[in-house]
C-alpha cells in the first residue's frame, strides 16, 4: 500500500510539474523576487563604513560581468533573436551578489553569510531562466527533471523490443523512439547516442516497408533528444501518422556537435568531421539497419536554428543524397561569429574550406539543380536572409518558399514550424497515403541576384 501510494504521489507530482512553465507565469517571477530579497538581505544592516566602499565595488564587478557577457554572446555568433536586456541585468546582479558575499564574509554572522551565499545561486538561476525564456529549451519544470534524471523519452523502447514487435506483427498505436549507436568508421567523428523514430506502419511487415526518412538536426547547443523533448517532433509525427494509416517519415535525430557546448555547424573542420558523419555514417546505417528507402527522392533533412543552416548546406552539397530540406530559422551559412571568426574557428583559417561549406558559394558553383526543393520557416519579420537565399536557390532550379511563423527564435517556435511543414515534407518524400501538397509560404522573386544573398551572408 505504501509503495502504491508513493507511486501515485510521484505520478501526480510529475503531472503537476508538467504544467509549471519555466518561460512564463509565476515561477520565473517568484525566483526573481526571491533573488532580489536575498540580495537586499545580504546588504542590509551593514556598517556605514562597509556600505561606503563594498556595494560600489560589487556593482562595478557586476557591471564588468554584464559587459563581458554581452561581448561574449555577440562575438560567439549565436543565431536567433538578440538576447533580452534583462539577461545583462541578471548577469550583473549575479556578479554583484558574488562580490558582496566575498567582501562581506569576514566579520559577518552566520545568518547573514547564509543569506549572502543563497543570493548568488538565486541570481544565477534568474539569469538562467532569462536564457531559457530566450531559447525555450526547457518549457516546464518537468522537462528539466526529465533531462537531469535522463528519464526515458515518450514511447522510448530498445532495439530488441522493436525487432520482437516487428517479427510478431505487433503494430503499435503510436510510433516508437529507439536509441541507436551509429558508428563513425567513415567520419571518425566522436558523437553521442542518437535516436530513431519509427511510425506504426514500419511494424506492419517483415521486412519493413521502404519508408522515407527525415534527418532532424537541432540548434547550436543541443542533444539528439531536443527535437523530442523541446520541439515535440515525435508527437507531431504521431499525429500525422494517425491521419495517414500509420504512415509517416522515419525520423533520425542526429548528433551534429558531439557534445552539448560544441558548435560544428555540420561542417568538416577543426571541430570534427560532422558533415561526413551525417552523410557517410548516418545515411548508410539507416538503410542497412531499418530498411528505409535508399532513394534520394525519399530523403529529406530538417533543422532548427544552426540545424536549419545545416539542412540547407547538406541538401545543396549532397543533392545525390537529399531531395528536400526544411530550414527553420537558420542562417545564410555556417556562423560562428563574423566571417573572419567563422573561418578561424571552424576551418582553421582556411577560406577555401569555408567556401566549400558556404551555401551561396556552393549553389552558385553547382549551377542548376534537378529535383531539389526546400522550405524556409522564419520568425515573422525576420525573413531577409531566408528570402535572399531562397531567391538564389530558385534562380538555380531549387523550388523553395519562405513561411513566416509567429513567435520568437525558440524551441516552441521550432515545434510549430515543423508541424506546419511536415505535411509538405511527407508528401514531397512520397510517404504512403500522404498526398502531395503545395509548398507552404511565399516564393521570392527570382530577380534577386547572387549579390543580394552575398550581402545577407556578409551581414
């Protein structure tokens, strides 16, 4: 009885945590109010002599940290919306809280020391919540809990179970997510465990039907599960499959970085041969292990932010592998700061290596394409780069359009954009029971020149 009661309590707690938003509502506000309260408590009741010199010094430390943070984020070349101004405030308050704790430790009572100490992590947490509200990485408290505890993904199972289900002819009511260990023999790229989503129809026969595939790539700071936990891609694919007789594209959720804080921009360079991993390791693995179609007309690539840039880059560089791409809020090309910084950071200073992975240069050098199409999804009002790149693509035979989606450059936006583009992707990739639908959005005029795209890239 006790065990059953605890299980029910944990289940209710997890359900309630799923409702607590970390992006809006009272949780971020409550943390900020508590942070300010602790910070004021750390300063209150001090001697006049201490207050004359210590708080100004702490403010100076905080201001320096805020300025450094602004410089670092700007120079790192993070894509998307500009960082919110409140981020610099909370970074500054974090530095001030740490300085005040250090400067006031000697001679303070233990109660004040505890207040001063608590102010620091609370201010850091407030800054973290601002970042999370900016990128939408953890929508709820529950999502943080799942990530920290490495909880199973929705509908996750293992390869042995998948094989047993298929051999027994057991067709699940929903798709399943399978962790996979894709090798790196061709690329030498060190990467984390990747994931595959199999729709219900995959289980209907042995061998499985030769379904189409969409390679899914996340943002700059990423894990392979981001499209599941933050981008809701599996639920989106399940909803599509439910309306199409169990059929949907197979999704392979890849690791383009090798570690959470490594940004490769999906290129071969000083941070590893990420492009070779995605094209020479992942594609053959999916064909040989899951019986998906080997035909390039049945392969697409989709990504958010940096992953969107990757989607375009991989498709225009490898039209023999991919016929379709979906760029969700990507850049015009690989971006790790300014052009000079990108060349130095990603390509070891080689401008020639950069040019081999620059979509504008690749498209221009390749000339007319055959049977390649793409969709660009952008945050409303931020369509300049996508419009220029799509115009250049159309001038070179690539059918494409630009769709404005309300929201901000965050994972909830990415999830909505993927849900909007999936019906077109599925139809374009010849998914069984999925009828072709027109490209979403607006096709830019082909009168835009290479210079327009080059100007967007330079910006």
